[in-house]
């Protein structure tokens, strides 16, 4: 999560953790697939970088598959970093760094030589003008042949299809709120709430094609869309 007054609030972290599985279709499957990809082509004790780590769900999924992995967790939210520190306090291989991903990672103590870099539901907060630079820095942090895997929110290239997919996603949320929380709501109300949240949190989703182009421009050799559903997708780029 990048620097944004919305995410700086403790309440924002608490609310995200509370509703993430309700609001995001197939969230657990997305986390599992990212972790599986990240741990498939690596040694038994890999070095991983988790960007926009939040309270550590991707890292937790990785450690289930590679318990001896070392993971550098990076986020800007003090509350998310506090929660991660508590969650992984018994893991010697975990390091936690506060950093704003809209600024150069060369200014941080993150380092290089990672077997994989992962991110989930974080990079759509990054300013569009900063994304190629960020991807270039990620590429430099990877070992030769390493993977960068990003599960995130995207928009469609066609405005008509984008509105249709967006409405489909919000319809899912309306159903989840009724079923899981027992609260009545409407499609129009949830659309309004999401747009207000996007503005407060600085959400700037691009298309999968834009990310592919940005990753290629950043120097990645191969870029693939591994999975896509509604507004969500997993992109994988190989150094």
C-alpha cells in the first residue's frame, strides 16, 4: 500500500482485514496461486520480497509451501506493519520495512537477489507515472530468471465492457453483504461507496495490457496473464 492518507489510518487497515474476503471474489485462491507460482521455480530456502504486504496474507501462503523461506515484507501503513510484526514474530526469516512504493526503492534498505517478488492488491495504488520505474527496480532486485507476480485489480480496455465487469463485481459484493453480513444494500449504493473509496484510497487500476506494456518497457523478457476474473487478474513477469 502506497502513501495515502486513507491507508495511513488505523481504521482503514482494520476495515480491509474485516471485509477483504467478502468484497474480493476468489481472494483465497488468488493468494494460493501467487504463492504457488512464487515457490515453484526456487530453491528450498528462497529469498522473497512481498511488496504492499498488508498484514501478510501472501507471506503466510508462501511460508505454508516453503517454511524455510526468508521474506522481506514492505508496506507504508504503520498499522499493517505492526500487525505483520505481531503475526510473524516467531519467524526468524522475516524482515519488515516501511517504504512508500511511489518513491525509489534505491532509497530503502530492501536489497537485491530475490528469487521472487510478489504483490497482491497493492500496486493499483501506485501513480501511473511511477509504474515503469517501479517495475524496473523490481526487475533489478530479482535474480536472473526470477519471477515478479502481481495479483491486482484491473479495468477493461473497452469502456462498455469495463462498466459491465465493474457492475458484475459490485453485484457479487451486494450478494456477499447480504449473505455474510446480513445487511441489505443495493447495486447503486455499493457502486457509490466503491467510487468514494477509490478516491480516498487513491485507486488507479489500469488494464492488463497496460501492465504488460509497462513490464516490457521495464525490461522483463516474458509477461503473462496467468488468471483473470471480473476486475481481478494475476500477472507474472520473468527476468
